[in-house]
C-alpha cells in the first residue's frame, strides 16, 4: 500500500505526487494505529471485564447485606446472653432452698 | 498546465546547468526567494533548480536533489496537518485509556466494598468469640439448672406420695370413726 504510487505518473506534477504521497502516508499511519488497537483486542477484553464486574456486583451487594444482618443478629445474641447471665445468678438460692426441702 | 511546463523546464535545466552558474546564483536565490511573488515563480524555480549541481571529482559525478522553494503558508499547513493527525491518534488511543480508567474505578469501588465487609466480618468474629466465652462461663449455671430440675421432679414425686398417703390415712380414720 505504501509503494503503489512510487513511480511518477505521466502528466502529474511533483507537487501532486508529493501531496498524494503525504495523503497515503497519513492513511497508512491511521490504518496502522487502528490495526494495532484491533490486534490487541483490548476493547473486547476490557468490555468483557466490565460486564463480568457488573454481574458480580449483585452478588457482592447481597453478601454485604447478609453480613450486616449477621452483625445485627450477633448484637441480639449478646443482649440475650446478658439477660440469661442476670437471671441465672438466682439459681444458686433456688438450689439451696430445694436442698432444704428435700432433706 | 503552466505549472507542469515550469516544472518540466526546471527538470531540464537541472540536468544541463554547470556548477559555476549554481555557485553564483545560490546567494542570489536564497535572498530573493522569500520576496518573490507568484508571477516570479518561474524565475525562482529556474534559480532554485540550478542550485543542485554536479561535482566531478576523480571521474565520479554526483548530483543533489532538486528542491522547489516552499510556499510561504506550506509550513503552517504542514504544522496544522501534523497537529490534527496527533489529535486524531490521541483520540483513538484515549478510548482504550478510558476503558482502563473505568475498570480501575470499578475495581477501586469494589475493593472499598470488600474492605467494609472485611471490617464487619472482623467485628462479627470478635463478638461471636466473646459470646462463646460467656456461654462457656454460663455452663456451671446451666448444670445447676439441670440439677434444680431433677430436684424439682423428685419433690413432685414426694408430693404425690404424700398426697396418696394422706388420702389413705383419711380413709382409715373415717372407717375407725364409723365403728
């Protein structure tokens, strides 16, 4: 593609040849850039990565929601444990009374 | 067509002009080229075309490339062309850069989310460990509760036996009263 018009054509000026050459060189540079970008497949790979990330986002949000619920449940368990602790301290008196009764 | 004729004449004069003529005309050509108008293009072409000459040292002839004097605005046009080429190529490459930037931002946000989840998990783990320890310390009390339950069951059995015995006593007493 670069050497197609290398030979001077009959009836064409040097300026015309030069401008054609410059135009073809610019077109070649543009085509080369596009080919390099297309060959690297960066567009499709990055697009696929973005799509996968969007699919994962739903799972990530669900996991975060579950973890927050788990932390709330843990807090409730702590409250229940404190209540049990408070009430269980009476059991010793109960046991002494029962021992006396059963004697 | 006029330009073609001028260029052809320039090409012919290049092949025929002697070196001495070239040396004499070079300073004149270099000073006069920028000041000439379009109507003197043929003269300037002829003058410039005589610039390349032949050197015959030791039987070897060399020639220099024929150059035309640049038009005054050609430099600006060239600069403009290269700038626009650079902008175009920059735009082509920017698309990929923006894709990378998007992925980078998405990854950063996801890593922040995971860090929050990690903190929550650490808190949950610590709280559950404390809970396990506290429930372990409650174990003796839970054993006491089991013992209390067994004792209450024994007390209930004793109460049933007492109740049955008291009923027997009552029946015997009534029998004795009737006699």
